[in-house]
């Protein structure tokens, strides 16, 4: 069976879809998981995004990166904490 050009997914879109799928798989909250899956199915290709959508995604990514840094700092603190409570 031949692949129609309309069925082909841009590599960047595929990476985003894969990332969202991994997030959905690791989201225990059923409602949130369903919203993420709905996003995967309805999100337009990145080439069609308007500048406002890029700005929203940039803000979201900055927020997620901040959460990751906070998580890593907490892990390091736990690893090197001498057990004293303040």
C-alpha cells in the first residue's frame, strides 16, 4: 500500500506527537490523559501554527524546564542532606 502525501507526518510533528504520547502514558489522571490524547489528535502541523501558538508553547516549555530544575535541585538536596531538619 502506497503512502499518500497527506498521510506523511513531518519529522518535527512526529517528535512532538511522540513526546505528548509519552506524557499521556505517564499521566495517572484519566481526564488529563484524555486531554493530552485529544491534543495529539487535533493539534495542527507545526508549519501551520500561528505566532501566538508558538509563544504559548514557548511559555509552556519554559515552565516545564523550570519544574524539572526544581525537581533536580530537590533530588540533589535529598542526596546531600546530612539529615538535619531546620
